[in-house]
């Protein structure tokens, strides 16, 4: 899948992009879709509650964090 000689940052990004593409193709049947959507919802709620962060920023941060946790547990 990825070259072990590449720096880890490039491998994480490549794996995250591949995972996001697979989630887009398979929809809710993909095992990562539901945790990422849950993280996005929690992030949006947290962003709505916090005075400095808006809900779209929280949504993106929550989804990004859960996608990262799925790629690199």
C-alpha cells in the first residue's frame, strides 16, 4: 500500500486519503464511516457550546480526529 521508506507524515496522509475514498465509495457499510460521523457530530456539538470555536470548525476537527484514530489506532 505505502512505501516503508517514505516519511511517516506522507504515509499517514496517504492512508487517510485512501480511507476517506473508501468511505465515500462504500458509504455506511464501511467500518470507519460511523465512528467518523459520530466524531463529527460530537465535534459540532462541542463547537456550538464553546464560545471561541464555531460548529463547522468543531465538526471538521471531530471528523479529522476520528479519521486519524481509525488510520493510526
